[in-house]
C-alpha cells in the first residue's frame, strides 16, 4: 500500500472525532483546521502484515512541526476564488 500523501503536498489537520476521548486527540485539537505541508513520512508495522503511515507536517502558521497519523489529515481544499486560479 502506498502513502496517501506525498512530501510537499498541502494538507489540513482534521478535528478529532467528537466521541473520541483518546489522549492524542486532546493534543491534536489545538491544531484542528490549520494548514500545513507534508515534510516527511514513515511507515510503521506494529504486527506482521500490518502497517500504517505517519506524517510530519510543517504548519503554515510558523516553524512548528507535528507528527500525525494518516487519518488525522486531509488534502487541503481551497474555498477562496483566488486560490482556484
């Protein structure tokens, strides 16, 4: 399985699911809705035959980088007419 996102791709941080009470979600919540760029990714295999990707995201709002699971980001969608040109 190939990674869903590539280095250089613009993404946004998805807000955590409302029903989730996981510790990682409470940390991620302050970044929800922010835009960033994929700066790196790695795959992890917790069990033989299973693997998933994690991504390093450089946030557009500054020099911060965060590491997120693949299901915590989505392709950046442009809503402004200026961005569509």
